[in-house]
């Protein structure tokens, strides 16, 4: 779970200063802070309540998803007569649509607000854990506020996810199935530490969390890293998704 040197509590903003040298310093402002074989679940399941301590209908189904969603500037590039950003957003909404009552979902977009900065899940600019139907409504209502921009701070996004998994653990959301789903189109660009990213996925897997990694066009240069993250996260290798239909299929299975 979080490195004592970088957590700074249960929430807060993770910022990487990449203005000079190759190191880059992490600072956190205080805040509040497969080999996966997808299980078949009934569409619109009426599954009972999840783990103890869960409220606001979180955990009403048996699957929680934490989506780490790349919104770097390259996501504005074209893909099948749309932008990669549009294709990925549409694919995700289609994937969850049939199983909303079985899902609790949170989403970390990176970067937010730009370049090498990633705000915490509970910052108000990300999407904190919500029941599936509420999540979808908020996603659609706030879609216009999110546009591709900035660099690709993948390590910071995963550090933010690490803090979010701490939150989920306190809420009882790890008592049922929990998946991290990473969607990205490129290599990290903020002095990211590959070993740390792989270690985080491994730590999550020890808690029973699967990490599903989906690379869309532009991510070929990161194949080794993405495979290593997926393998550490219990899903053997990342999915290289070259067509919108392949992304549809990958996200469909991740949500089930």
C-alpha cells in the first residue's frame, strides 16, 4: 500500500515536479481524504448489500471498479473518425450499461488539472466511489468538463489509486470483487518509476485486487511496462486493443 514517504495521509493531491533533472519530487498536499476470468453476473443484478460499513448503496453488487483513465493530450488524436478520447468514453459507458446495479465505480483521470499533476479521488474533480447508476449519471453530466490535455503521469495516477484503495478498504469494498482498470494510449512522461508502478499492482494483488491494463493505439512503446503491471496485478499481460470494437470487448468483460 502507500509508501510512507509519499502518502501524507488518506487523501490529498499528488504532484510531480519535473522542472529539472531526472528525479522529480513527489509532494502531497493534505486532504481528506486477469489471469482474470471474468465471472458471469446477471444483468441488472439485485445482489444483496456488500461488506459491513458500506453506506450510500456502495457495494450493493459484487464488483467494484476503480478506473484509471488517460486524458493526456494525445487522447485527442484521431481513431476511427473520432478521437481516442471519444472512443474510450463511449466504450466505457457501453460496457457498464447492462450491469449498473452490480457495480460500484470510481474514476481517476490523469492528468488533472494538467501536465504532471493528479488530484485525489475525493478532490471533487475526480469521480469518487458511487453506485453504478449514480456514477453513470455524474459521468454524463460532467463529461464536458473533461478534455484531453497534458502529459502522462502514470505513476502519480497509480499512487492516487493506491490512496483510493485505502479508502475502499475502509468502506468494505474489498470484501467482494475489486478491479483496477487502466486505459492508456502512451508511455509515461513525468519521470515515472516503472518499478514502483509494478510494485503497486503487486501490493494490490496481495489484497485481492486485480489490475486490468488496456493499451489503445499509441501505447506500443509501453508494452513491456504495461505487461509487467498487468502480470503483477494478476492478469498475466495487458490487452493491446487496436480497434474500437476490441476496446468495447475488453471493457465489457472488465465490468463483469
